[in-house]
C-alpha cells in the first residue's frame, strides 16, 4: 500500500491460498493484477461502468468483470479519498518553467525553411540541475493534449 505495508499478513495470505486453491506464486500474481486494475482505475478516475467495459475487452469472464465493477463502485471513492491525502515526496518539486522559441534555418542566408523549436527549462526547488529539452510544433501540440487530459483528471479528483 502507500505506506509500504503489505495489505495481508502471512497468515491471511495462507488463508487466501487455501480458500482459492492457489499456490503462493499464483496468489501473488492474482493480487498484483488486481492491485494494478484498481490503481489504473484510480489514476484515470474511471467509473464502474467504464472499468467493466475495459475489462470486458480482455479474456476475463463477464462475472469477474462485474465483480471488479461492484468492488470499485463500493470502495473506489474511499480509495480516491485516501490517495488525495497521501503527501507527495517534495524532493523533486517543480519550481519554475521557462521557455523560449528558437528559429533554426536550413541555410545561413535564410532562404530555406524555418524550423521553430520550443526550448523548455524545468527548475526544481531543492537546487537540482534544471532539465532542458526542446520540442517541435507537433510535440508541443501532443504535450498540450496530454496536459488537457491531466487537467480533466485533476478536475475529476477535486
């Protein structure tokens, strides 16, 4: 879980193995996949119906996708609330974003095509070296689309 604690004790894991008739490795796999499904649902702020529809695209039986949906609808809101309360590690807190546009020409006489590039510099609070990178127009547009999606997800959490 978020605090680094195992969700089940050794005794509980042994009980789960007996109840489900699984060996330790198979039970571990089931628990890992289940955790992954719910983590993805939480981070994409997926509703129960969408979760069931997405799982329906897999080889998972309909009755199992329905169970995932029911559990998510019942316990998803409390998981989202707990995730909101987890403090984030502040070691890499973004402090500043600087940008500039570079116009590169193919020839020194400026007769060729001009290729604009956005150069970004990300600065951090703890005095770490800034990250500098450049993007072309298509890459910037892709970044903006991803930021729009992120904003929608943040709005849904708020």
